[in-house]
C-alpha cells in the first residue's frame, strides 16, 4: 500500500501565499508518482487534525514563522510523525539570521559585518555606515527588507510604523554589491549554483521572487569556476554546521570587482513550485520534480 503523505501548507505567516503554491505543487507531484496525499491548510488546530489523520509522513511545505522555526517540527516529534526537511534545532537556529550567522562564521563561512538592533533604534539613527541593509531577524522571502543607500541622510522611518508586521528585532548588515547567488544542498551534496537577477530594479525583493517574470534565473551561474566551487563548499559547510537535513538552500552575494563573497542565510524550507530555485537546480543535476519530492518523502524521519 502506498504511503499516506500529509502536505502541510498555508499557515498564518506573512509567507502564507507562497506556502500554498509550494504545497499545491508538491501534493500534485506526489499524487502523480503514486502516494496517497492529504492537503492540509494549517490552522491552530493542526495537532488535533494530524492526531486524527495519522499520516505515515508529513511533507512540510510551510514557510516562515511556525512552519520553519522549529515549532511545527517539535509538534511532529511529539506526535511521532516522520517529516521532511530539517529538525527542531536546525530550523529554529536557521530562521534566526543573526544566530545562524554566528554559527556559520565559526565554521569558516564568510559573512557580512552586522549588528542586531531594535526597529525603533534603527529608525532613530543610522546603526551602520551607509550603505547597509535592514532585515527582520526571522522572516523569509525578503519580507520587510530595507536597503539604506549610500549618502542617505535620515534612517528609515517605515520600520517604526505601528503596523510594522515583521517583529521587533532587525539585523543590520553591511551592503554587499554584486550578484545574487544561491546554492541548494540535498543529501549532503551540492545541486549547483544559480544566479538570480531581478527583471526590474536592483533588488531581489518579494515581487521579484514571486511575480511572473519578476526575476531571471541563470542556472548554472556563469561565474569563475573557483568561485562556483567556493559557494558550493560554503553552502555545504553552513548546512552541516547548523545541522540541516534533507534539502536546504543558501543565499550569497558576490562582488566581481572586489572578489567579496558573503553568505547571507540558509533556507531550511525553500520554495517548492516547479519553477522555484531548488527544483531548477535539481533538474540541472538530472532529477525531475517528482523524483525530488519523492526523495524528500523517503528521506523523512524523526529526530532530525
């Protein structure tokens, strides 16, 4: 009898819409290769829903808080249901960009200089010399990212708004010019490196990530072979140091002029539509979307 897979998607983070797209694509692909699939739009009663359903495996297609921060992973450990992607510790560590950077840097991965500040402090004065980047410490998909350009007189005021949705703490980092690059890791091996270019503007923001035609993916990235290998090595090192399992994706910036390469973060729950970065890299490595999600289900476990 085929495995019964519950695909978790949606949830209530700011990345809900992205998660619904990932979940729908993964559920359809799993059905196409013979798994019995139940789609679950995750609400606060998810523990009771899963306890009643008792699937063989959970495919976690949630993004952002509660789905990517160790919370749902801890619940699945308690329920005893094997699940995909990283476990409790790696998930909770990776989503905290400031803490993950400390671990990655200690393992020898190059990172940008940065400080963790309250959003109100960041609105009062420049917390770093311009240019710099402000980003929520625990959001994905470039939600809430502010680029403070060189020579800007006043610090950004939008981070102090009453309706600011992205938490109280921000990571301020030195702005690194150059290319946006990403590298997927699967089963302890690199799947390759992609360069991402926003179709309009200079920043790979939420719209560039998800709007149709918002970005161009160059896979494999057209960069010097030694830089390509360095990115793969750094992605593997970060994946292992933080304790990731299954599939992860690390993001980088590389400046051709200065030769500066910095690791930005690791995504333990990367986007999983057929045109997302990880499936593209898997295809480049010779694995179609069905094979990729099927491997993830078979890789699922507890004590991750």
